[in-house]
C-alpha cells in the first residue's frame, strides 16, 4: 500500500531498545538486544516458540522490568522514568493482546469507552460518538450492546483492536494478531492494520510467526533466536527471504523448505 | 499521527465561506485533539443551513494541524446531518488519512439481527420468566443429583473412573487443612456460649450447668453447623471456582470427549472427600468448643475443674454426638452439591466464575440452615 503524498514518511526513531537482556522465570532468554523502530513503521518481531517475543513485549509495555538495558520512547528511557512519566508514555500506546483480553462483564461499547472515561475529560455523548466511530472502523458498527461472549473470535479480535485504538495511540502493539483466526479473517485483519497505519500514521509493532502476515504487512522485521539468545537478522522480511545469509532465518521464512528458496 | 506541534497549536476552529451559489466551504484549522475545546458539529451545521439554497458542503484543510478521533466524529456527525438535510458532501478537500478512515467507517455493515429497543416487560411476564427460570434451575439440580447418585453407584461397583491421588489430595484439603480455622471458630463459639450462659445461670447460683449448656449445644447444633458454614465458605466456594474455571477453559469438554464422566472424575471425589471428612471435623469441633467453654467456666468463673468434667460427662449422651455427626454428613452432601453444581453450570467468562462461587455459597448456607431446622423439628417430634 502506498503512502500518501502529502505526508512523507519521517524516518526518525520512535522506540529504541538498547542492550536489553530479558529473563523468563530466572532463565535468560535474550541478551544484549539492540534495535530501533521508526515512526510510522510496521515493525515485525518474529521468531520461533519460546524465543522471548512475548516477554519482550511485556518489557516494552511496562508489564515486566528488564534484567538489563533500556527501552526509549522518543528520548525518554521508559524504565528510568518515574511512574507518572511512564503512565504518560503508556497512554500513547495501544495493545492488542493475544487472547483479546476484552473485559467480559462489559459490553463492547463499555470496553472501548473505559480508557476514554479514565483518561479524557469528554462528556458521555462525545465518548459515545468516539466509541461508535472506533467500532465502525473495525467493522463492528451496531454491535455496541453486545458482550464479548456473544460474538465470534474474529469479531472479538476486532473489538479488542477498537479498544486498543480508543485513545488514538501513536504506537500500536499486536501480540499474535492472527492467532485463532481463519485465513480470511486473518487477511482482513492484516488489511485493517495496513489501512489504519497508513491513514493514522501510527507506529505498528507486530509480534507474530504467521508468515502470510509477515510478508503482507511487514516493512521492517527482526528475527529472534532462542539458541543463540540474540537477534539473528533485521530488515525487510521479503529481502531477508531472498538474501539472508543465515540458514535459520531462511528456514523460518520458508517453513523449513530451504531448498525452495 | 502528527504529534510534534500539538502543544503550541491553537485549538481547532471552523470558518465558513461561499465561493459559489449553494456551496459552503468549511475551512478547518488549528489542532483537532480530544482534550481541546472544539466547535460542535450541530453548531456548524446550523450555520451552514442558515445560508439559503445550500446544496453542497466542501472542505479545505490548509490551516489544519494535528488531528485525532475528535475530527472524525465531528465529520461523521456533520455528514449525517447533511444527509438528513439533503445536502451533498464533498470530502476531497479533507486530509487523505481522514478520507480513508471515513470510508472505512461507512463501509462497515450494520449488525444483523440487532436487539431492538429494550421492551419494558410487564410484571406478569417477569414473574412468569422467573418461575420458568426457577423450574429450569430445579430440573438441572435434579439432573445433577441423579447423575451424582449414578456416579456413586458406579463407585460402589468399583467401576468409577477417577484418580486416587486426586481423592487423597482432596481429603487432605477438606480435612487437615481446615483444622486451624475450624479450631479457631469452635473455641470462640464455645467461649461465647459459656459467657452468655454463665451470666444468666449465675442469677440462680447454677453456674455449674454451664457444662450442660455448652456440651449439648456444641454437640447437637453448633459443632456441625459452624463447621458446615466454614466449609461452605472455604471448600464449597473453592469447588465452584475450580470447576467453573475448568468449564470456562473447556477442560470439562475435553474430559467428556474422552468418554470420561466429569461427574465421576471431578464431582464424586469432591463429594466423597467432604462426606468422609465432615463428621471427623464435626467431632473435633465439638471437643474444641467444649474446651473453650471449660476455659470460661473453670478459668474465669472459678468452677472446680473435676466438677466441670463430671458435669459435662453426665450431660452428654451418645445421641447428642450422633445427631451432630448425622447432620454433618447431610451438610457435607449439600456443600459439595452446591459447590460442584454451580461450578459446572458456569458460563464461559471470568465474571461468571465469580458469580458461580457467590451463588454456591449463598444457596449452600441457606440449605444448611434450612436442613438444620428440619432436623430440629424431626428430633423434637421423635423426642430425641
């Protein structure tokens, strides 16, 4: 999808991860990780099961402190910042969780409205308008009064995306967005991510090992490896497939069919 | 999204002009951010319609700075009003991203089969609904009880499928692990009974009968009753939560598809563990409660210890213990049934599990007290 002419892509660092070491239940899973996510990019974090993708997301979104190293949002070091500054950063971030994490006792409208009620001074009518807009953007217009348990998995995923977008975040994190979706719905979600990133200029960070998604939406990507505990490759996924020198990366991007590349 | 100059930019404004007859040009400028004071779509629309013969609304955005959802909701609202007024809207003059998002939002199809406006149900309808719901609930209870009985029959035949280690663990959880809280509550109940009694009996110089009062009250009533209420809150609620979470995680479906009856595998061991442990806990509570009473009688009101002991032995008969123990078995069945039944009936959500636990405890405690009342009537009728 082409970027609009009127607002050229700025290549400036939005998130910088520097010398990050992360551990899961006492075991080091990744060490000395350094990479940069540009503003407006669609950045893919890929890697096999258990390579620390989800732990990395938890550290980047403030749910878990790193063993060592720093995460910068613009120029602010997240883990060195005070609580109020951290909250300020997190309000500019939206997260789509792997299992949607919609609050089951609230309707879809209430799910999307909660962040707005907590963090903006808007009145109820304005909130209701924004909620309807967000639900319409993800194709769920008219489902305001439904409960998460009453809609399908794909719709829950999109509702969760509407909630993640409630505060107009500058950065959207997606944890395994295609998990539990059929190929058609996964493709629709990919298109939606592209469309939203393109029109809102949101920085999108996607954690996934779904190859179709990786090639469909990824502009930049990094490949994490659990054996060497490092970042094995970085770059455009299509280009990595063509000329990554690392056999592991090519095996991953070809589902193990190395000879077909 | 533009973010750099949002702090310096003035709040969004709208100015209208008419470059042509029947055309209104809406010029957007400033920053359109949720936190800022922004013009309302209705206000702008009223001004648009004030102009005679408005046929077309167009936009211009050269002065527009940062924008977010507030601009989108403004435009959606404006567009809806225009459609109602029969005015055409030309979105070409809007920023590219805004046009795309407006298209995305209007492409989305309305939900099919939407629930209509909530209809106020009449009193009769709601009474009827409640009655039907209760009947359904009651038939589920009956079904559950029947299945539990079948599971126990299969246990006696030696055919029931369950894990012995699970049963052992449950017995430990329902028995040994409950001892501290049962001890605490029983000793306090014994103390309270003794205090209440001694004040009254002292007026007649009959303090020694405190031993009878505490002994009989603990063994016949309070030992079984207090243990049951503790166990309902502690173990019954735990059963409901465990089974409810398993239902929510589809673990119970997984058992069923393997051909394993969740009744035999999950419910029956829980019932059995409680039925085995409750009488023991009840006798234990009786003894601890009597000791609590003795502490008040001997320690605080100076009754001779040997006299108190003799008096207690004389007052207590085996039937008192037996009534308490029999009741505790009934209570065990009620606790396990209420806990497991409400757990198994859970919907698949996190809040449903909490609701199941609450219902299990409320229903369980009501049933325990009602059953105790029935026992009181029967024993007095039989003269025991």
